[in-house]
């Protein structure tokens, strides 16, 4: 019995978990895409970022974000609890290390991050983990840009969804990031209005490709 349990534990450790990073401009529909991916892969979990900004009436703590007081955000950061942090729209956002590492033991994760933070993911890993773990995390990480058919379409979505004063700031920041770093987004899936299933299918195909690559590395 003990031998069988040890073997099962070893197999669980090498299961090819995939960490899917969804990035894209504000109002492009990343949350809807994430929910579609979680429905397709019900064993996956969402990585919930932490923020110092106030919670809006439509948001639930622990669903969209984990909302904490700016003072507590600084304390958590000071003691090395975050994989990464950064300002966005006038507030601070970060991702806890403990929410990322389950991918190393086979847990599939889906994570929405700001575009500029997604581009820095390799540096975050290298600063926070040993070279071996950082390399393993990077191999399991899939960065997917959720795009929009046109700037006009994005502006229309912005007008529909505008809720708070920092919305336009975030939209401009996203545009600047895309304009200066577009060549770094190698996986782009366009989210056309009314075609969410098509977008989710595109992201799922990329996940399966990454999973197959990881499986080959394991074998």
C-alpha cells in the first residue's frame, strides 16, 4: 500500500498543469472568456489578484479581486507575500505567490492580469523563485492576448461599461502597452461581439497545445 501511494504522489507531481494568463485592453471581455474557460475545464481554478482599490457595488470580495486596505497591501508586500505588484489606474494590484505555485503539482490555473504585468511574468518568476522553479513555471505559463476587432469596437464597449473614474486611465494605459509591445504578444485571440464561444474555443486550443508540449517534456 505504501509503495502504491508513493507512486501516485509522484505521478501527481509531474501532471502537466497549465497557467493561462489572459491579458487585453479594458472592456474587451476577459472576464467572460475566463468564465468560459473555467466551464470547459471545471477542475481549473481562477487566480484572484489582490488590490488596494475600493470594491465597487457590483463586485464580490474574492471573486473579481481580493480587496484589502492599502496599509495591509504594503505590509503583505514588505514581507514578500506577492509574486508581483504594480500600480494601475491609481491603485496597487498584486498576485500572491501561494496562488500561483499549485500549477507545479498539476493544478490548471487561469489568471487575468494587466497587459504590462503579463509581459513581465518571466522577470517575476526569476526574482521570486530558484532558477529551476522559475524555469518550470515559465514552461507551464501560457500568455494569451484577448484582442478586439477594432478601436471603434473597444470604444463602444467602453461607453457601455464605464463605471468609475479610473476606467479611462486604464484604457489609455492598455493602449500604450499594446502600441509599444505588440510583437511580444505571440498568442492573440480576437473576441468578437456575440462570438464568445469562438473565443473560448481559440483559447482552449492554445491550452491543449501547451499541455501536449508539457507532456512531451515529461515523457
